[in-house]
């Protein structure tokens, strides 16, 4: 029975793993990221693609280059070898927009908030140190005064 207390079980270890703050934060980030991906993809398809469509096709997936043989047809009937660089461009735009929004709306404000909190904490610690130094100086003065009194009291006796 004492060995079971020393060696935690598999379920206890799993519970400890799940209760770590970073695991919970990561799970929340994955869920929010999945939901946010749909928003970004909608922005790319609904706003960016039509803007690009003013100079070409409305769908970025249609942009491609043929590197071998006559490129005719689409899908299963396609002939030749195509590089679908339009879909890569669309995915890149989605990534850049996602990264920008995450940085400017989440990372930057949070880092500023944490920096302010750290400055406040440091300010509190600095004030505490000043108080401790002041108290130490006062105690030294009291000690010196007591030593002086004892020294002067002994000479009078």
C-alpha cells in the first residue's frame, strides 16, 4: 500500500498532465484557431479573391502554369503537368492574414499587458526594498544610540 502512494498510477499521471496550464492553454488555442481559420478562409474567398479577380480570374485556384505537354482539360480529364501556384498563393495569403490578426489582436496586446504587470511588480518590489533598507538604517541608528548610551552610562558610574 505504501508503494502505491509513492508510485502514482497511470490515470493519476494522465490527470496531472492534463491539469498543467500549458496543456489547457494549447487545447483552447487549437479550438480557437480552428474557428478562426474559417473566418480567414472566408475573408480570402470573399474579399481577397474578388480583388485579385479584377485583374484575372475570381478564384486563385485557377491560376496555374503548364510545365509539360499541352495542358488541356481539368480534373480527371486533364492532360499535361500543371503547377497550381494559385492555390499556393491563396494558402499563403490565408496564412499571412491569420498570422497578422493573431499578432496584432492577441500577441501584441498580451505582451504589452504582461510588460505593464511586470513593471508594476518590479515597482512594488523596488518600494519594498527601499522600505527594508530604511528600516535597516533605523535599526542601526538605534543600535548605535544604545551602544553610545551604555558606553556613556558606564563611564559615569
